[in-house]
C-alpha cells in the first residue's frame, strides 16, 4: 500500500503545471495571437483550479479562477495577450506557487487582481470576429481517431460523457479500438485502454470538436481530418486510422510517459548512498580475496565487482538530467531582466539534451543566475547604444551545453560591450590588488573580476554594483570541483566557460600516500607524475620550483603541509595538477594507483580546513581525505610569488 502523501503529490504536479503555464506565457510574448498557446495557458489554469479545490487548496482555487476568467476573455477574442497582461499573469503565476507552498501574502494576490481588474482590455471587434471566424470553420463530415490518456479515468475523466458530448454535435458513428487491451492478468482497473474511431457528419466547426477534448488535448492522441464527399457515407473501420504528424508525436510522447515513474529525489539520493556503500564493501571483499589463495572466493569477488560496477553505472545514469530543465528556468529571468533594465534581450540556448548529475544542476542554478544578471546589466548595451555601434537593437545572451569526456561544459556568452581592460586595471590599482604599472597577462587581468568585492559598476543598482557576484560564482563552481574561465573582446562581447564534473557522487581518483596517511587526488585534475630525485629535492630547498619542459612549476611538499613527522621515502613523487592555466606539483611519498572514489561530505567542523573537499572509505576500512585541488593550486601560486620576491 502506498504511503505517499497526496498533498505532496499535488504540490509536485502543481509545480509542473505552473512551469508549463510559465513557458506558454513566455512564448506568448513572442506570439501574442497564437490561439494554441492561449488555450494551453487556459487549460493549465483550469486544471490547477480543479485540482486545488479537490485537495483543499481553496485560496488557490479561488485566485486561479480569477486568472482563468481573464484568459477566457483572451481565448474568446475579447482581450489581447499584451506584454503588460502577460507580465501581470506571470506575477499571478508566482503568487499561485506561493499559495501551493503555503507562504503567500494575501496583499500580493489582491494587488495582482486589482491590476487585472483595470479596464485595459476593451474588446476589439476585429479580434473577436477573427477568433469567431476561426472557430466557425465547418465541414460536412469529419473522420476522428482518438485515444484518451492512460490515466484519464484515474484523474476523474468521464469517457462516456465525452462520447455523448461528441454525439451531440451531429450524426456520429463510433467504433471502439480494442487492440491495445492487455491480457486480464495485466489489466489495471483504473487505466483507459480503449480508443475510438468516429465519423461525425453535419455542419460542425473544428473548434467544436477541440472543445470536447479541451482539457485532455496536451496528453491524448487525436487525429481529425475532413472527409471528401465520397467518404461521407462510410462507416469507420475497426482498425486504427493512421494519425497525422501531431497524432504520431502525441502517441510517441504518451508511450514514453507510460514508462515513466515519479520517484522523490530523496529516495534517489538514498539509493545512491546505498550504491556507494556497496562499492566500498565490494572493494573490501576484493582486497580480502586477493590476500587468500581461495579460487572460489576470488571468483565470487570478481562477480560481485562486475555487478557492483554495472549497478553503479546504472545508478549514475538515473541521476542524470538534461540541462533543458535548468535552461528553461532562465527564460523567465531574462524576461524580467529585460523589463527591469529597459533593454531588448533575446535568450538563445543550445545543447539542451546534454545531461548532468541532478545535484550539479541544483547547485549550478545560483551561479548561472549571477552570471546571467551580470551579462544583462553590465554586458548588454541599451538599444540606442547598440544601434549607434552598428549592432541590432536586440541584445543576445546565449547558453550552450556540451560534454567532453567526463566533464560538462556550459558557456554563457553575450554580444555586448565586452570588458574594458582599462577600467579593470584602474579598479584593481585603486583597490590595491595590483601595483601601478605592474605587468599582467590578459588572463590574469580578467581573473581579477573574480576577486571578492571587485566591481567596475559606476553605481549600485538592484541588479549589480555591490561587488557581490562573480566571486560567489567562482567559489561555488570550485566547490563543485569545476573550473571557470573568462574571455572578452571589447565591443563584441564576453564569454564565461564553466567546466564541471558530470557527477559528484563517485569520481575517479589517484590514491597516494604521504607519511602514513593516504589521500585521493581527483584524476581529472592530474596532468602527469614524475619522480623527485634526492638531488633535485636537495637543490629545491627554499625554492620549491621545478623546471618542467622549460617552464617553472611551483610545488608543495604535502609532508610539510600535513605536518607529517615520519622520514620521507627515498624516492618521492611529484603529481602535477592543473586548474585552468595554473599548475603546481604535489610531492607525495608513494603513488598507490587509481581508485574508484565514493565521495563523502566532511563534518561541518572540518570544512574550515580548506585543503580537503571530502573523504572516502578504502577497501581495508581506512579513511582517505580527498584533496581540494583549486585551493592547493591557489596556495602554491601564492607561495611562488612570495619566493620570487625573496629571491
């Protein structure tokens, strides 16, 4: 018996409905006379109102009814979907979400309804006539092929009432399609398996047919075609009539949806934890089997290792979600930013099918919001400036995603004014970040933008100028074990590139030993390994620099950093790690080998150490800390500057 909270199910479904309504409203800003979009918004509001009343959300149902009435006027041609109306209904959508979550302010809803009550939508006779004409197109006979959504009956749809309503339109002959009814032992009593073929004769407008199925159109299969006179007296066949392109798409979508199961994210996280524990236990079993001369035990260990690897890979796939769900949330942000700034802004997206770990996606939202706000406020010029510079009045922000090996690459670019190096240098010198006249490479100069408190904005606005933003972005990306790069051409635009791991749960690592302790270095950051000879070690005392292919690379002695009191191994190793264009070497006593690392979060009182990003459990039950490569590189680069000055 299911123990799932019905109210929780409603909130989840209401959230999806509100997202669909928001996307349709945003599309209306581009196509305000699109009847299909208007009907989609109306259906979403109507469904939300009915479901809200069913689950006891009376305030939500009452408020949504008011908004639904507004869109009913738009649907009937008595009002236009103007930008002002769409913006107000978007605010109403936000209030509905607050009502669903139970933290809505009544005054906010009253203010929205007051804005909608203003006589701004005087009926346009031409619009009413055009909508009426479109709804009145009729033909002598129609051939229909339709199948209701599988869950229609469970959701309260009365199929017989729909058929009666269809018959009321004219002379209607119906034949049931029963080919998809499963055997009795696989029959679900609340699912709808039957489809129908119909011939509808009479002077019936197409819109009247759509009206019958109005609240099911998004999810059902429906094919409607006018009949030629020779077919008008025919009887519908008891076999499926090939639907049109839209019907085929609906069938494919319905088939895909039928295979989906809604699972709370918390359960997925719990399952991932169990898989991680299984990987750790399997590693211990493999180590025990390797120490014994028992062929049967080794065989079982190898089989469990194979199964654990397959389960791990399957679980990783389950956690992956397309970035389309993330990118879609920014359409509203860009719409609101355009209204706030008075700029004309277009959002373009690419690579939305790229998949990332759901946890990465959740934690990536805030950094992307900061970056997009900066692009719209700092990067894009007002329309008059763009026109004076020979650019189109509309500024473009582009979000792209792709995969490269074990990383996801997300870029945020704009075609704005670019970054002024002179302003960045002037601000850096004023703030004491660089000395006047100090020589900096272009990448080093642009990297100053990520310094805490750094801002070149001339004034503080509601969007930016307080020096809070890009440093937060950099810090959060590095917490995700990712990197961030900045490129800009003055007068042409700016591009921010994020490189992120596809998952945070299990990573490939390089297991090393320092003294008696073992540590994991994320393998994605490792460039190469080499031996630190005794002579080279002796020469580097006080300098901590090695020459690697004609380049000086600083290195950190992890023995000193971790205060190891044992004698160093005679043949120490250097693991060269990189983050963007910066590289350092990490001196370790021994490289043990690659290791499938199940990442465990550190306790709160260990987070301040800064050198470690997590921990993992090894096959023998011991604990290995995972090194925070970006912070170690920052420490190594800082040490190089200090040593250079001393020299």
